[in-house]
C-alpha cells in the first residue's frame, strides 16, 4: 500500500497536484478527504476526465470489472458502465442517482412501483403516474399528449391543450385537436386541428384535418373528410361526409354526402344533399332534398326536390314540397302540376298519354245518367231541341266548344253527359217506333178500305 501511495504521489507531483494522504484514503484538492471515499477530489475549476474510447476499443477491454466506467465516442456517444454482464448506457436518471443518491425516477426498462422506484422489470412494472395524476407528454414545454382518469385521451402537439377544462370521455388524435375544450364531453377528433375550437360541444365526431374546426358549442355532429363543417359554430345534429361538405354551415339537421355538397351553405335546416356538388350554391334554404351529381347545384330556394345526374334546371325529377307538385323530365313534355289560377287540378300531361286502360271512379250512382228513364225526367220535345240548337249551336246540357277549350274535358262528367244524350235518343226512338207502328196499322186499314 505504501508503495502505491508513493507512485500516486509521484504522479500527482508531475501533474502539479498536491495530494493529502489519510489512513486509507487520498484527497486531491482537499486537506480533509471524506472518510467514506477512497479518493476524494475537489475543484471549482476543473473536472474529472473519464477514459474516452470507441465501441471497438471498449469491447476490447479484457475482463472488465463490474462498475467500470468509460465515455463512448461513436455510435451512441455517452457514458457506458459494465453491469457485470454487458455494457449499458448511463442514462440521465441514472447519472442523477449516482450524483445525488436518489434512486427514484422513471426508466424505460421497467419501474416496479407507482412512485417510479427503479428496479428490475416485473409483470407489475409500468410507465405512468401514481394515483389519479394525468400522464402528460410535452414537446418544448407544450402539451403533446394526455391520458387522464376523466377518460380523456389526447395525443398530438397542442391536443387537449386546455388542461383546466372539466370535459370527460374526449379523444383527440392529431395536432391542435380539441385544444380549446372546457366542459365538452364525448367528443372524438381525429386529424390535424379537428374540433380545434370546441369548448362545450358534446357528442361530436370529426375525422379529417380541419373538420369541425370552428365548432364551439355545436353537438351531435358527424363530420368526416378534410374541412367538413369547417365554420360550424353552434349547429347541431348534422352529418357531413366528404371534403368541404357543409363547409360554412351553422344550421341544424342537415345531411351532406359527397365532396363539396352544400359547400356554400351558411344557414338553413333540414336539408339533404347526396352527390358531388349537390346543393353547392344553396346558402340559406331549408328542407331541400338534392340527390345525384350536382343535383340542385344552382338552386337557392327552400323545400325543393332535385333528382339528377348533372347540373340542370330540368332534372329527371323536380318537386316543390310547399306547392305540393312534382315534375318528371322536361316540364314542357313531362308531368307537372297545372298552375293556372283557380282550376284546382294537381296534374297536367302535355303531349298526350299512351295507355292501355283508363278507369274513372264515380262517387255515387247519381253520377250516371240512368235518371233519364225516371218518370219525372223532363224530356224535351224535338221541337224544343231544334230551337235550342239553332240558338246555341250545341245540344242542351252540353258545354259549348269555347267552354270545352277553356275548361277541358272531364272523363266522368263527359261520359255521363254522352250517356244522357244516348238515353234521350233512345226515348225519342221508342216514341218514333210507336208512331211508325201506328202508321203501319193505319196504312193497312186504308189499303183494305180502298179495295
């Protein structure tokens, strides 16, 4: 031992260091080395330089002792120590423990207790926090993820940033998702800045970057696609599927399926648009149904029906729910409601109908002409009929040509009128037949008398 001290003294002398030797320890830079230390070095100007070497040089050390320390200069530079079986990096936590004696802290190879006490990994080891403390992740001091006992899960830069909120059952995945949340509940945001400004809204689903971006208190909305329902602030119960669907809408109970359907809508409720650009120019209308590619793209009103596969003012099917009419095909040759004032009809067919059978129902037996055969029926004489036709140019109880042109022909009423005239003719023929028979008898009598 004395010989070793002499060698160390010579070495220190050559390095201009004044050692102090105690019974079993050495002090460098101090005259009073700590009794627990074999070597106690103190300096306010210089440090201890550990041997530096490459990985290959480290691995070439023959039979390294447990606890041997080196500084590795390549691959993953840093302090390495031999743990008895292999070389291991000296982590910041372990370095702190070496310096301060604090053996607590989180390690990637296992933590045995809730307080993070370092120990060999077991089935009970975990990464997390004790008690009900949220597990937070940060980047540059900014929240980048949170898992909390309120059933909230956030992952992404600024996701769920407003840590003072009391919302529950929320999930945010992506940068700035649900970053303004206060009391909102059961919201799911997947995609950059989805539901970014939602504060009190509930039961919203936003999938896609910027979906429901400006929503604050709106609830029960489903927005799937980039920018869907971007400007919705307070609207409720909407469904939007596709890029930019209901982009500016703040209304309620709207359904848009297909990119850019209802893209310009700012307000209005109870609309349905299915198809690319369906109802794209409709800004404030309500209760519309647009089905098909670009169906109702330029329609700005309310309570309209468009079924089409192109942007046109004459879709395959058009309807007006307020006026209760529908058209099929081109309104000039198709089916539509007659709009002439006061006629009361629901349907006009222009250009004709081809059909194999038409059946017209009668409300009662009084709508048929059998009353002609009743004894009380006033059958005009042929002289009266002749006089009427000379004056009016049509039969009694029959509309004139002008009236027919103006009002049209009702099948049931006209059939009744025809039957009335047929039955009247039948009565005239019966009377005529009686007169003919009487004349025949009279003629036979005259023939006998003339012989």
